[in-house]
């Protein structure tokens, strides 16, 4: 058996994991385990920016950012955590710059900022430039920069190690079990503290912006060990995915003046969000698109709309809106400027659509994008396991797999990159501090048994079922029943189908029986995670009888603060039953009110 | 359309030497080669092994040799290949572990050798370090690198001698050498002024053609050579 011992083990090497590693490694002996090479992590695909009220062009305040986040969350975000994040944002972004991150620049050499959905001047309600960006590859630059800093600081990496179990002894964190993909060997990593930074589970849905790797592994293996999940019913659909493929087209396109047009050539967002129009928050915009398409106003009556960033379109609507540049001159763009600010978007559109966005509009549809729910934590990344926020000793989570909750029922654009740097940092600090005062738990003799039993079950399946078929049926039914608009009937059907699929899953025969890079085995294990998560998401969605943020249902179309201003906690018991409980939303200064953009 | 796809196969647990398998698949012109590989793995042979993650050209997992040229399998569309016969092989110059998966460790070792991280020990200002738009533009192109290895594994000098640091590592060095905020250009230039450094580049341009991020790699290498020769960074 391969055994290792570290004070702190970080699981996942995206932005949250790397930030945690940077901070934990200052005072503790740590290792980072990742199923991918770190630079392959999904943080790298984030495009438009990281939110921070630097005010480099115009007046802005972290308090405005906090209110926009609270409003964006449809009042389900915990306001103390949101204030903490938005306050820390400013220094966090400067810190990234000090690490060498190549931000785009303003004419006077400061970090460039662009407008984004739901970012407003709180006095006027007008859009404000708050998204700090590096062209349209901000996530790529954050991921590269943090990885580089980890190399500089000699952080120990175990690349292509898939963590398959969390070890707990007497309710205290004891380490993890990992499978080395290159050899198929199991490894035990004994640790005083474990930080999960494993990302979300957008692969549950059919049309998705999420990477193949986004299979909710950390969430699945924590819930198998009895850790509750928070607000699993809330999952964000981003308005602009490339038609059919789901590849993300950043909100930054609309920040630069792009508009959404329906089949009649109308800028329909004027109807749904009169003040900020195309820069409403994502749930509002995605739902508006859904309604337009449902009413037959898709392009040629089809299930897509146009995102138009041609200079003539941008300039026409900018003039109508009276949009100005920071120096007070009218906002007029050229094709060269669009190309310089959105190079990757133009490349994606040319490659995958055969469309040049400077001369043609892009066909788009909403795409599954972001996991708001997840492993409950406090603002220091400590995992909390009940309605009283009892801290689980030695266990931490940060980034998309965690639910602090700063995103509530709907995440504000640019707050995902902010979340990973702020809470990644604090989880790293807190875990290292905990490890200093804690000992190693004695591991049981059979530390790998629970993981082995799961893999033995996969290996011994004899049935005729096909992995692709089971996966596509799950994705289709979740898209249909537990997507942007939810009906009782659709969710009930999804629940039944997913439960049947979980049975059929047991009869998927494995083809690859080898040890070295058995991607067949890993794909199958990941599908098991997705199926378990899909069931939990659906149960939580059925249970919440209101509409809030990304959770919109036709039978309960209104937000219901009297009954539902609370977080859902859910436990999956060993026999498969799901128990639910609730905890209150933390409100500091913003009482819930109607949400108008 | 019907596509005949021939794939390099090697399973170290079973095969004495590599071989090719041929599959016939129905494809759309807009399908990615990655889609075809997923289709084959899911429906014909679950043992087919390859790396992939984001599937849209950003994570850099799926560099492969497709009809004799390096691409990311997720960025090469069937229609771009202008042929209904497609051959997929692992990238060259790296040890094949299984099918299309190669050992990336030596590649990352070269990357790490050029100090690919920001170095500036002066105390930072309370806000951001200022940098003009022009100074940012100077190294913007090489910041796009995703470390997929399409360039390095297409380079004849690298095929001839794997100790050559390779285009990807030079691109990483370039990104810092020409960053006005960085202070370690001299150290990196010294590392690259070595018998396995920049002078192994004979401007064949394979790297530039192979780069899925359209980085002007040969030009960047030329700029590093020039900086070594002149001691100037302009």
C-alpha cells in the first residue's frame, strides 16, 4: 500500500485549490491532489472577469458590490459572508496583480474593468465597470498565475491522482484515498486537514458549458460520508452558450455593448429589465430567453437567439441608451476594438459556428453553467454540518463545490473567480492553522475498503447497459425537468427516470479491465457521482415550493419569503433515503424586496 | 457523412508493440475529432484511452497528431480536415503510455526549468503595479499559452534531441522576460543561452502552425534570441 502523510491535503487544483495551497504552504507541509494536470482545471475557461470595486474608471464601492450580490442571489445569500467577500475583493485582485497576473490595462496603466450583468451604481441603478479582466481569458490567467506561484513556492503536486474517498475517524478528518491514474494503484494520504476544491457538477445537464471533468466528485464523496449538502436545488444556466454545444460566450460580450435579439430582430431584454436590459442577472436573462423561444420568437422559430456584437449593432443601441465612455464621449466601437477585447470569443465563434462575430450575429441558447449549492461552509472555508453551523474538525471546502453561501439562489457574474481567490485563501490559512494544533488520527486497517468496494462493484457488473446511453438519458431528463423552468410533473418524471437510471447503472459492463490509465473505469465512476447528485438536486427542487433565483417553477411562480427565506440542508443516508433540514439566511442590512433590473 | 478513422493503439498491459485500429463512423462536418473519439469509446471500444476535459480548446488536454499535423482534438472539426479518411496518433517525441496518452512529465520539466513565474522582490505598492497598455501589449501574445504541447511535439529539433527545452518553455520564458514588471529576465536569458536552449530553434515554423492559440511562437523565440544577442529587451 502506498501511504503518504501531510499536514494538509488539498483536493483539486483549480483557482480555489491553488490559492488554498499557496496560503496553507506558508506554514504547513502540504500536497495538492488533482485528477487533471493543474493547468487543465476548469477555472481556466472563465472568461469575462473577476469582480472587485476598484473604481478604476468611475465611482464604485465594495458595499455596492455587496448589495448587487445580495440582490443577484435573490436574497438567499448570507449577507455577512457576502460583505466579507466583497470587502476582501479589492485587496485580493491587487494581490493577483502582484503575483504578475497580466490584467488588461486602462490608458493610465491601472487594471481594466468592464460592465457585467447585475453590476450597478446603487444610486442610479445604471451599469458600473467592476469586472477586472485580462481580455476574455481572465480565468486562464488566474489559473496560470496561481500555478506558477505554486511552482515558485515549491508546492508538492500529485497530478492525475483521482481522490475517491474521504477518511473520517470518530467524526474527525483523517485523510483521503486516491487512485493514481497512471498505475491504477490506490494511495492513502493521511492528513490532519483536507481541503476540497473539486468544482461543480454541470455535466448533469445536456447543454453545458462545463468540462468533461466537472462531475461533482468532491460533493459526491463527501455526501457518501454523511456530510450534508446545502441548497442543491440551485443551479445556474448562463444565458449565452453556443447553440447546441453549450460552449460559454462571456457576459463580457454584452458588457462591451453586445445585445440579445429575437427572431423579429427585437432587443427583447428591454421588456424584461428596463433599466439594465441585456445586463440583467443571469437567471433573469436566461428565463427571458426561454420565454421568447417558447413564444415562437426564436430565430426562425428555432430554439436559439442571436447575440449580436457587430459594431453597427453595438453603436446603434449604445446611442439609444446614451452610453458614454469614461471621458464623456459617446460610446462608439470598431471591429478592431471588439477583436482586441474578445479574441477568444471570436475564435470560438469562427471555429465552432463558422461565424465571424464582427460581421455576423452568434446563435446562442442558455447553457448549464454553475453550481450554487454544495458543501456547507462558513466564511473561513470550515465545513459546517448542521443547522447550528457546527464545524466539522479538519474538513474545509472552497470554490464551486462549497456553499458559503455567497451566491444564494443565483450567482452574480464575476463572483465565481472572486469566490475562489477569497475563500481559497481563507480555507488554506484556516486549515494550516488547524493542522498546527491537531494530531494525525489513527487510520483503521481497512482505510481503502469503502473505496475498493465501490470499484469492485463497478468491475463486477455483468449487464448489457451502455454508459453513453445512461448518461445521455440523465442529461436529457434533467435538462427537461430540472432546468431553467421547472414543473411538478417534469421534476417528478425526472426523479423517477434518474432513480431507474441508478438501477440500470449497476448493470453497465466495464470494457477496460486494465490498471494503467483506465479512463473507462473513471468515466463510469464519475457517472455514478453525477447520478447521485442528479437525484439529490431533483429532490431538493421538488421540495422548494416557491420560485427564487435560478429555481423557477410554474406552480409556485412567486418568491415566498414567509416560508422559504432559508437554506436547504440535505443528507443522503447509507440506505439511500434523503433527509432534509433548513437553516436561516443571515441578513445584516438588506431586507428582501422585489427584484427589478 | 461516412468517416474512416484510423487510430494508433497501444495497451502496455497487453500489446508487445503498437498497432492501428480502423473504425467507420457516421459524422457531421461540424463534429470535433474529440466527438468521434468519444463516440468510438462509448459505443465500440471502451478501452480507447485519451485525455480530454474542457472540449473547447482552453484546457490543453487533448493534443494529438491528426492526419500528420498537431491539433487539439476538440478544436479540429471534421470539415477542416478535407478528407473522409482520418488518422489519429499520439503527439511525437514523448513516450506513449497508452493509446493517445503520452508521458507529459518531461514536457513540464522543461517548462519548470525556465522559472515560469513572476519574480519581483521589490515591495509592491498598496494598489496595482502600473503598466502601460503598450507595455502590456509587448508580451500579451505569449500569455495565451495553455501548455498543450502541440508546439514542442511538432518541432524537429525536439524530435532530434529531447533535451532541447522546446518552444513551449521558451514561450513561457518570453511571457516574463518581456513583462515590464518582472525583474528576472537576465536569469531566464542565461538559462536559454545554453546548448539546449533557444539556439536549437532553426525557425522551421512547425510550432507556429501547430499552436491552437495562434501564438506567434517562432517570432517569440526570435525575440528571445535577439535579447540574448543584444542584451536589450525591446
